[in-house]
C-alpha cells in the first residue's frame, strides 16, 4: 500500500517541473473506504505572463499528475479537481 505522503510528493514534483504554475496550498487527497480509488484536489496559481494559455497549462498539469500517480499506484486517480486561485 502506498502512503498518502508519497502521493503528495509525486504531485509536488510535477509542480516543480513546470515553472508556469504553482500550488497555492497543500494538495488534498481523498481515498475511498475500500482503498481502490482516490480524488485529488489542487489549488493552483498560474504565472501572469502565461495567463492567456492557462487552460492548456491546467490540462498539462492534470495529465502530469495523473501519469505520476498512475506510475505510483498502477491506476489513474478517479478525479483531479483543479481550482485556479489566481495569478502570480
């Protein structure tokens, strides 16, 4: 079984690789009671210089998070919910 902290670490590494976006607060993870699936909640900020391209940046970070989690637990998360908090 994979620890929640390991999942948070791979999420954090996804954001460290893309300098156009950053986590606004700590990611939240909800694991179902059977430990068969999980939901990820991310509050993010996007750089002001790439504001017009923010939707594709969000799609890219979601795909990156899904792929990183899939490598860790052999399954894509059920849901990756992103809240765009603002720009920096």
